[in-house]
C-alpha cells in the first residue's frame, strides 16, 4: 500500500512540481472535502468518484465485557463511491496482472 510520502513522490515525478506544491494541493483538497461534509454537501471528482456525507443515527450498544448499555450519539461519516470510469480502470489493471 502506498503511503502519503509515496503518493507525493509519484505526483512530483509525474507533474514535475515540487513536493511542497503537491502536499499543499492534497491538504487543501482534504480540507475542502471535510468542509463540504460538515455542511452536508457531496463532493464529486469527475473520473474518480463521489465523497458523500452520511448521517449515522444515535443508537444504544452493549459493552461486551461489562454488559453496560451505552448511548452512541449521532454523527456524520464520509462515504466514497468510485466512478464507473475508475472501476473500469481498476478492472483493466487486474486483467493485465
């Protein structure tokens, strides 16, 4: 699995840009997605996919070791749905292995 540094290094090579520029763009993209999720707005990246906020309702769970009931508050989560084009590219790469 590629980590953050590997992705930045690869993008530096492909785009011929300094690492600081790439890291800034990635950080800003993540910030924009998080702000959109907070305002309950989906973010669509053409040819890549959609980042969609999902509301998880409050629920009661039972702690397995103590048997105590706990109330989990509602929260927003982020769901990613890959585009059809991204899925197709992944399938094509799997066939070439």
